[in-house]
């Protein structure tokens, strides 16, 4: 008997109208337990930009930004549209989402993803030169990842 795809099984178990939702996809590099905690934050958050799947997407975006590896500086760019999907074009938005999710996570679930974000912070900091005029021209320049020059070759 052929094995069925997990997606097909899941669809059967939780009909659209059902009260129970399927367990969230495990986020790359994080435990199932942490992924569940993050899913809970995403579902219960009142923040428009923190929605189911947002953390995973933010991590992917943030991880991909300094790629390919090298010395060439990278410049964050404004998103063309401020909806929750398009906003991820701006890598700084991805970091904002991660900051907000970390803030909302219970302390016992926060350590591992916080460590993951710190590691990615190092890669971001290395590739983005600081902007000495950030206070005048960057929105939310109190956030270190926003004190970076914008635009230029992507
Ligand atoms: Zn949009």
C-alpha cells in the first residue's frame, strides 16, 4: 500500500471547520516544543505582523540576507508595500518580527530561538556597515539593525 503524503493525512484529521488545529511545522533548527510555543505566540499575538508562519519566514529571510558569503556590504531595502507578506522584502522587518516574537515568548521557550537570532545577528552586523547618520534618516534608529544605510546594490 502506497504511503500517503503527510499533508494528505493532516488534511483529513483537521477539517477546515474543526476546532483542533494541526501541530505547527517544526521550525528549522528549533525543537518541536519551541515551535509549538512560537506557534502559540503567533496565533494569540495582537500584532498584525506576527501571524502564523511569520517567525519561520523571518528566520529564513534573516538567514538568507548575508548570502552568498563574502565581504561585499549588503544594504537593507524598504519594502514596496507594507502588508504582512511584502514587508519581508525588508530584512529589517524580519528582524523586527523576531524581536517581537522573542519578547512575547515565555522565558523558558525563549533561550534557544534567542541564541539562533544572536548567531544570525552576527552575520547581519558583519555585512552591513553602520550608518553614522541613522538618527536623522532611519526609522526606529533606536534598533541597532536599523542603524544601517539603505538601498544600493541588493
Ligand atoms: Zn503587499
